C-alpha cells in the first residue's frame, strides 16, 4: 500500500479561559477515521510546489532543513495552509502590503473552488496578489499510519495561530462539525467517550496542553522541531515469534532503547505481571486490567534500587499489589499518583497500609471516571523536584498532572 505524504495544522487561539485549538469532526461516511475529531489536514497534492513562488520569509530550503528533508518541506506547510482553508475556512495568507487578510477579502469567497480542485492555492495567491509566510507555522510532530487501516499517511504536524479577523467553519462535506476547545477539555471528552480522537491527534493535544498561551506554544515549537523520524525496522519478539517493528509501531522506541544492538531480544507486546527494566532504576509493571483506555493494562512504575518510589499503583488487584511488594521488598518510601482515574489510584490504600508511606498527588475532580476515595498526604508544588533513587521528578502544572522523569541528565525523558 502506498504511504501518501500529508500535513495537518493545529490552529490555536488565546481566550480569557485559556488557549483553545480548532477541531473538526469528519463525516461518518469517511473511509478513514469516520466521525473522529481531527485538526484540519489532508494529503499533499502535486500542485503544492507551485505555491513556493508565493512564499514570504522562509523558503523551501529553510523549511526542509528544519524538517530533515532534502527538499519539499515547504510543500507540506503549503498543504496544511490549503487544507485549513478548504476544511475550516481560515486562510493564512497576507496581502501585498504584508497584512493578514480579513474576513471580507474576496479570496475567502473561493474556498469552494479550492475544495473542488478547480484552482490551486498558487492560483489563488496569484489572482489576489497574496503571499504565504511559512514562519507563522511551526513544525510540531511526525506520524506514519501503522499497517492495518485502509489508508496510510506520512503526516507532518504543524501548529499556528488563528488570525483575529477570520471565523472558522466546517465545510459540510468532509467535515460536519467544528469546535474551539482547550486541549485539556478535548482530552477529557475523549476519555469520557464524548469525542472520538485518534492517537496522533491525542499526542498532539497532550503537547498543546502544556502551554497556557499561543505565544508560549509557538516559541517552544519554533525552538524544538522534532527529531528526524527513524527509517530502520527493528527486530523483536511477539507471542514467541521473531518480528520486525516498523518505526511507528508502539513498541519501537522501547525495543531500540532496550536492545540497541538489534539482537531481537525485546518483547513487542506488553505482558501484564512481567516486570521490564526500561532504564537504570526504572521498572515497569503492568496490571492485569486490559481495556479501551488501559490497553493491556495500567502501567505502574517502580523507581529506585533499595528504597522505591511507586508511580500509579493501579487498580485493586491482589496479584498486582503483591508483585509490587515483591519487586520492592516492601521498601516503598513514597507513592506518586499522576491522576485519579479508577485504573490508576485505587491500589494506593493497600500499599500505604502495608508500607506506611506518604502519598503525593492531587485530589480527584468530579466525574465517574475518577477515584473519589483517593486522599493524598501531600499536594506537589508546580515546578518542584521530587527526589527518587532513580533521579528527580519535575512537577508540572497541576492541570496536566503527569510527572516527568529525566534519566541520566538533560536528555530525553523516559517517563511522561
């Protein structure tokens, strides 16, 4: 199956109650992700390169270098701009004087013509003397659809700020609804089943949720483009048989980290009850509670060598609790709970009763998905460091509630 190049744009805006992002709902008749809420985006077409004639600021060579491409990086960004106009009605283009176009600009009335492939973005720019400034977008992520779905895309994710004088609207054909929503609320809606959201969109929303304003977000994204996407398949074992993992497979990063020589010694599937040492002093133990939200089960992390910190003890399951006590020898000095979903925190009480250790976390918010019996002994202070034998955990803003563990200095985080 051909893997088509594609681009998507997380369009954000500042509001009095926080930063919001635009999500569009795909039609239920779509072949790919029917009914899902997505960012504006789609396949890169053969005419995108013509738009390079109308660029202002960054040129293709600049963008391609940022995206670790030999050439054609601008085509992805131009596709994101075009799709945003077609699907959401927002055109990120400037007039000849360098000013963003307004809602009443005649170019906006040709949205349907672009949607119907009657004209290209380059032709629209030529007709109205418009330019596209690629420095108003930032490269945020890269995702290749794994094998299985009816269509596969090699998608670049970008982020940008919505112009003040344009109003977004779904196209009524490929998209049937739209919403401006905070990333946190979108994630909560997905967890509750209110909105269907795919994995790459969820990953992007989690990144967006770390920022309060579009200014913060854009400064971060401009300064931290994604690392080049790996291309080499990696050997592993799944259900007792040797396999090759594609770079976008869920187990790929772990297999590369745990088996850097590529000997095929790691498992590509998570086995509940089987401890996995993922870094020095960091062990993952998966609870036997498979489900839609937990996958094979809730991941509990044990940090330390002689004195242990337990992160997310999981559900009340005797086998899981006893395995935690066995692996730690009962030497648990503290328990951290990243959030209070009923699959993450209920085992806290049993471990605390056995080990008499403090519990750190935030009280459970309203909602049937939360463990209302959870009572922390201490609420972590945002920005503070929590010491463990495996390294320091940095406490993020309370709304995200997900400690980050840098292992071995300022390199990539093992836990997020």
